[in-house]
């Protein structure tokens, strides 16, 4: 039997308030459940890009050659004389002037040699003075007088011997007296001959030959003095150029000599990029020709170099011709690596786009072409590059507009706002 319970009378206030809150909660929940979420409408704005108009123009096909930057002037410095290093007055990184002292060598031994050479020169000058014209004349006079006296003595002795011989033949004097006179005559003859030889010898020594010998001795002594002075001066080693010390290999107290490299000083104000090129390329170069040079360690646009020298013959080991390019630019340092862009072929009517316009999609060269205010992805075929522009071999026509900046924010078909349009050759 189903019992039916009927509630009658007023509901207590506490129950009324609880039921009202419950009904309100159910109404709110039901309202959320019945709402349908719609996607937000986002307005579409064109992407700002930079563009360029494709055009035909002159184009140079270039070859890249790696090069190392070096100072145009680099001097290896060593001492001309050997000895112990006394003091070192410069270090790596020091800026030096031509004539500035780099280091010194103990000079005691070289000072002694210089004094000896001075004394030898003084002695040679004294010998030259003795063989001077006045001294020679006096010696000749003395020798001539001695020869004349000896001749007179011999003449007298010969006359006496003739008289004595006649007396002896007449039987007036004994044989002993004749022998005595004969001996004196022979002695006088010997003295005469000796005096003549002495005179001849003095005249011979006092001639031009004697002067030449004395002068040669003086010249030899002067040469030795100059050598000693040069060696003494060489104990102070100086920089031959203005520049920067890039290498040092001496310390105070060490022994050094001509075979020991001590310092390297470079003139960093003038730098060169040096590379080797083949016989096919060397014929295209000339001194003074301008070449674009890129230095990877430096940010910014490529530098403009000038061909400074071209080797007339190939290196027998590499069969390459050495080319040196003069460079100027902020931040360049010897030892940096550079890339020389050498033009090897020029085309007057090439179809060009900036290198910044091209990119790769799935391994294929591509660009964005602006058509009717939208960017269209297009596959193209590229040729050679000169570092700024690249030749288009297929996929583009002259007069079309390509995006050169802002591609990273584009999708195929997206609207664009072109901020600049210019022919390729004017970029």
C-alpha cells in the first residue's frame, strides 16, 4: 500500500534560504552549460618586407681564395755580435720608434778591441811619417856621403898600390911591403862596394813602393778600427723601423748572437692579404686592381683591397703565383684569415638577385615573389655569386619583385607591405 504524505503549512525560514541558494547555483551551472564558445576573430595585417626589382646588368664571376693577413713590413732583429745580454728594454706589444734601443749586450771585450785598434792606427801613422819625403831625403844624403867617402878611400888605396908595385918591380922594396899595400887596397874596395849597395837600398826603400806599403798599413789599421767601432756600436741593438713588437726571444743574462732571432717588429699601419693563384687567374690580375676582401672575424661589409704585387714566377712547390693585396680597415690584425674575391669572368647582361633574397627550401633554391600584394614562394635556379648578388639561371624574369628582407616571417601567399622597391644594381 503506497502512503502519500502531504506537506502543509509554512516552510521554515532556514529551509527557504537553503533551497534558494541551491536553485541559484543550478541555474548558473545550467546557463554555462548551455553557452557555445566561438573562435576569436583576429584581424589580418600585411607583413612588412623589403623588396627589389629583378633586372639585368653587368656581373663578375668571382673565385674565392683564402689568404692570411700580414704586416707589409716585418723585420726580424738579431744582434750582429755575440755576447751576454745586459738589459732588455722592450716587450711584446711595445710600440717602438726607429732607432729606439731594444736590448744591450755586455760591451767590455768590444771596448778593449776598440782601444787596441786605435793604438795600431797610431803606430801605422808613425811609420808613414818616417817614410815621408823629408825623412827619405835625409837618408839618401847620408848614404850618398858614405858611398863617396868609400870611393875616395878606394881610389887612394889603388894609387898607392900602383906606386908600390913599380918600386917592388925595380927591386927597391921587399915583397912584404907590397902585400900590405895590396891588402889595404882590397879592404877599401870592399867598403866602397858596401857603401854603394847601402845607397841603392836606401833609394829603393824611399821610392813610391815604400810609400804604398806604409799607406796600406795605415788603411788596414783604419779598417780594423772601423770594425772594432762597429762591433762596439752593435752591442746596443735598436729597432730599424717604427712599429709594434710582435715577438721577443731574449732575456737579461742569456747568451745571444747573430744566429739567434731576438725580436720581430711589425709596421701594423699597412697590412697585406697574401694568397696563391693559378696560372689561369694570375693573367687576369694587375697591380692597382681593386678586389673585394672578406674577413670572417670582423662584422660589416667586405673591404676593398688593392693588388700590391704579383709574383712573376710560380712557386716550384705549389705551382701557384703569390699575390699580395693591400688592405685598410678598422680591427684588422696580422694573422687573421681573409677571403679574396677575384673576378675571373664578366657578363654584361646577367639576371641578378641579391644574395639576401635567396634561401633554401628542402634543398632547393627559392625566393618570395611579390604578386598582387602577396608573397608567392617560387623555386629558382642560381648560378655564380660575387658576394653581393647572385646570378639567376632560371625561374625569374626581369621586372619581377622579390623579397630581400623579412622572409623569416612569411608564409606562401601571405599579404605583404613592401617598404622599398629598387632595381638590383642600385642596392
